């Protein structure tokens, strides 16, 4: 027991009066303890720096994981609605096809003009004027305006409008105005517009004109 106490006393004595003494001149025990302390500190700092980098990588990985989860949820939602979107697209295409069937071709335009004329004559109306205008080409279709002035009774004019609406082809009545003439009869001024689809050459021509206008 005495030997142990002596050893402890000797080691303790080596740590006394070290203030102002260069570390290289310290006794062996303080130098060993200092070296161990420094080594532990270096290892601790290195380990902390390593763990800090690992924590940053983990945080970045977690953020990326959340983004991927959100993207996956969106893809699943889109996949679930895909069948509904396909059905909607099918209905839209069917509607477009029906509308296209109501558009006459270039060769059928004269027949539409005749149908409008017959609708007025069939109701006993008097045509004061019937002027077919110039075709106005749009991107994918063309419209033909017809300035019409009709004279007749209120009932017959109403039936004419109804008959035009029932035509198999699309015809719109625009700028309707009803007045009375000197004989106190009703006069209907209206611009009828019928439409037709453009043929491939006309579509290409319209696209070229549009492209040139942008330049």
C-alpha cells in the first residue's frame, strides 16, 4: 500500500510547479497525459466533423426522399385519373366529329345558301336583298357571310329564324334588327353566317400566312 502511495506521490509531484516551464521540459507523466489529451481532442474533433457531414447528407437524403414521395403520389393520382381522361378525350373527339359533319365542304356551300333562301321563301317572306359576301378564312375553317333583308309578319319572321336554326349545317344569325317600312310591315335585317372546313391546301396556306405574320 505504501508503495502505491509513493508512486502516486511521485506522479503527482511531476505536475507541480509547471507554470512557466516549456512543455518539452515537463516530466514524463505530464507530457504523456498532455499527449493523450491532445490525441483524444483530435480524434473527438475529427469524429465530430465526420458526423456533422454525415448528418448533413442524411438531411439532404431525407428531403430528397420527401420530394420523391410527393412525385410518386402525383404520378399515382395521374395514373388513377388516366382512364377518366381517356374517356373525356373520347367524348371530345366524338363531339368534334359531330361538329365537323355539320360543316359543309367547299362544293356544298352553294346548297347551304339555297337552303337559307328556301327557308325564307317557304314562310312567304319577301327578300328585299340577299347578298353573299366574301369567304373569310380562319385557321381551320372558313365563314361565309350573307346580308339578308326580309319583309313579312312577325310570326313568319320568327318561323324563318327557327327554320334556319334547324338546318343540318351550322348557320348563325348575327346583327338582327327589326324595323317597319312605309307600309307598316316588319323588315328583318340580319347577317347569316355559314361555315365550312378548309381543305388541306387551304390549311397549309393559312399556316404559312400566320407564320409570315409572326416574322
